[in-house]
C-alpha cells in the first residue's frame, strides 16, 4: 500500500529555552519533529515507540490515555544540504511523550520539559516572590511563527526582556492589562484556551483574535 508523503521545510521551532530542529509542513503550516531526533532528545532510541506496546503495554496505554495519537507522518524536506524523508511527530505528541517519560523517571525528558517551559527549578524559585506582586496580564508573541505566551507579571517590559533572552526571534508585547485577581484570570484563560496550547503558557497565536482582552481589565 502506498504511503502518502507530505512536503515540508526544515526550520527551527523556539519553545521556552529550546530552539528545536523542526519541519514545517508546506500546506498546513504545522510544525512537526523528526521522530528519531525527538526520541534521541529525551534519551530514547528510534525503535522505542514501535516496541513499547509489546515490551510495556501499561506504559503504552498510559500514553494513549494521556492523548498520544501514535500517528506518524512521513515528510520530505531539504535540510540545507540534501533532500531527506523522515517519520515525524506532532508537537502535541512530543509534549505528551515528554510528560509521561518525566513521570516514569526519565531525567532527560524532565530537563526538556523545563527548557520548553522557559524555566528551570532555580528560575522558578527566584520568580516566585515576583509573581506575588503580579498585577498585569500580558500577551507576548511572535506573529511570524504563530506563537504567543499568556502570563502575568509585575513588570511586563522586564518580562519581555527575560523571555527574549531565551528566544532567538523578535518578540513583541501584544497586550498588557492591569487586572484584578490576575492569577485567577490567568488560570481561567489557560483552561479555556487549552485546545490551542502548544506548551506550558505558550499558545497558537490565533487565540489573540478570539479573546476580548479589554473586557478582562
């Protein structure tokens, strides 16, 4: 049976403190990741997923229950020096895999999760006192790459500079609103927009057009 092969372009996908090699599909514009490279990133060999259902059906079931689709898409792309074809994973499946592997004690998956969220345990510890005085709800994004971060801060300009340090492309403040109960509003927004979530507090930029931000002030 013939296998459909989609066309894509080799690019980078910045997420938090990581700048991941990725493949962007030409037709849908979706970012995907070479399955073998994604698995290597978290210390797993390229045949791991193929063997998991037989070697560890409980883990396989846990992945499925968490939303892992087991869908691999073949993509042909140019990596800068040659044409290649690769099995790819979606960002959602990569994220779910990292979360499950983290629960199963995979330290490399835990490190990737920390980097993708733009935080390390040390950074989180240092940031906690600042968040107690947070009063602004912000949206900071990269329109060209279709990503944005929704969070709260006491100083949005400073937060932009912090995020920009770990992000290789230009970020801009799309919205900065002084709000009552910022933590509650942030949590509610994150929950309502979960279908658009890429990772952590990073979302597909389309959310900016579907939320009435001024009504939250």
